[in-house]
C-alpha cells in the first residue's frame, strides 16, 4: 500500500518537474542570449574601419599645436557636466588600429558600449587627471599590446589631444591610486587583468600617458 501511494505521489510530481525544468531552460537560454548580445555589442564597439577617416580628419585640422599651460588653462579642470551615459568623443589607438567611443560613466550601461569616463576625473585639455576604463574582453582586449611611447588620441568636439604612453602598471583591484589627482595633465586607461582570466579578474592593467600635442579640428 505504501509503495502504491509513493508511486502515485511521484507520478503526480512528474508533470510539475517537467514544467519547472522547461521554465529553467527557457530562463537559461534568455540569459545566455542577453549576455551574448551585449558581449557582441562591446566587441564591435572597437571599430577598425573608422581609424583612417578619423586620422585624416585630424590631419586636416586648422592647427596642430603642442600642449601648453596657456591652452590647458582655458579648459575646464574637471570633466564636462554631462549626464551619465552621454557620448563624449572617441579614443583612437593607432598601434592597435581601433577607434572606441567614450561615454560618461563607468556603469555597465556605458562599458557595454565602449570606454567609460570616470565622472570625477578631468577631461582632455585640462590640468587634471583623465581616467578611462573598459572591459578586458571587448573594447580593451588588446590593451596589453601597448608599450612605452605608443600613441593614444582622445578626440572631442573641436579638438584631438594626442598622448604618449609613459608607463604601464599592474595593480590589485582594490588599488585606488590610479584615480588620484596628478601634478601634471595625465591620461590613465584601466581594464581588468589578466586578459584571458575566467571569472572576476584579481588585478588591474593600467596604462599611463601624457599629452604631447593638440589638434584643433574643423567644426
């Protein structure tokens, strides 16, 4: 009798189990599809086909001038008052042959689409410290190929600030020194490290650059 009751109970659970398994399968497929979509968006955000036109536009600018205290003094010391998620410009890395859009903020919403600008950091042309961050497996997947002397160009409305890499560091993920103010204009680009690490990466890869030239662009 007990065996019959147990068998009947288990039989009644089978339809429920099948439904639960189907629901979990559908949820899993949706999550994989959603994450895969945004991964591809981030992967394609670094666009090689825009580099040539971007560099041509810079070469056809009104004037190419070295960075000076006078010009820097006319620029804001802090970042522009842009809303989170706003498009700010683009970062060109000639050595890697890529152009990456830059957005205000370092939330997942911005990092999915390009490189994020830390809101409390400065903006190119000012006297402060510009800090950008991006994902190691999408837009900054080749950042480790940069070396001392390589160029990084931040193009904003009306100007393109050229930087040269002066240092590369690997720090712990809790190291906040990459965000502190600098005594001279500085660009810092950070991403997680190691690049091919599965799971949450324990360190940060930090590229430090200094401005060498400003191209004033035609508007």
